[in-house]
């Protein structure tokens, strides 16, 4: 009789452990980092409350001159995903972000988007013209301004979330 009680207690502990494991998995959020506000907006719509988002270029800052703050580098250490979009600072900082967190998956949300040739445009009072030595490499990096491209960006985000969080497939 003692043996069966002991086995019963062990079985209860095992079941409780499994329930805790499953429930913590269902409650865990995906930690994702995005470069700019348009990505954040799209990710919020798809990921909702299942995703914790860190925005690198906050309002009032420029992706042309951006440098991460120490608090943002700490958030990168916790990230499961980094969604790139092809803005200038990513070229300078992405390798450092990956070095900070080698487990973080880097996903280009612009994958599958054909970038258009660069036209004259301006940012905060200064003009840019397409030329060979410019950071944009003669293609327009503003891929999020096209509704068709937003569909591609959303699909890339959705597929990345499914790869790292299968438990919430129905939610996404």
C-alpha cells in the first residue's frame, strides 16, 4: 500500500510539472526587436499580446543617424527575433546586435520585395539624390509605403512568429 501512495505522489508531481511546463510555454511572450515604427505597427497587429516589442528608432530619432541606447542593447540580449527592414543603421549595427545575442534569429521583413530605383527625396530638411556612394545603394529603402509591400512584410513577420511560437499558431 505504501508503494502505491508513493507512486501516486510521484505521478502527481510529474503531472504538475508537465502542466507548469505547458502553461509557462503558453504564457511566454516572443521578444522581438524592430528597427522602425512601421514594423512595430505591423507586428503589433499580428502578434498582439503574445509579442513583447522593442523599438530601436523611437519617435523623434532618425534611422540615418541612430545609435542604440544601453537599455536597448540589454533588450537585444533577451530577444528571440530581430526584424530588419533595410534602414541605414542596420548596416552598421546588426553584426553587433547578433554578437550581443547569438541565439536571436534575424529576419528580413523585406524578403521578396523588389526595391524601386531611388528617386530624389528629403529627410528632415536635407535632400538626397540617387548616387553611387549613397547608403541606399540606388534603391529606395522605404518599402513600407506600398500597400502591396506591407502584405509581404506582414507575411514575413507572420511566418517568423510561427517558426518560433507554434503554440500560438491560431492566434497569429
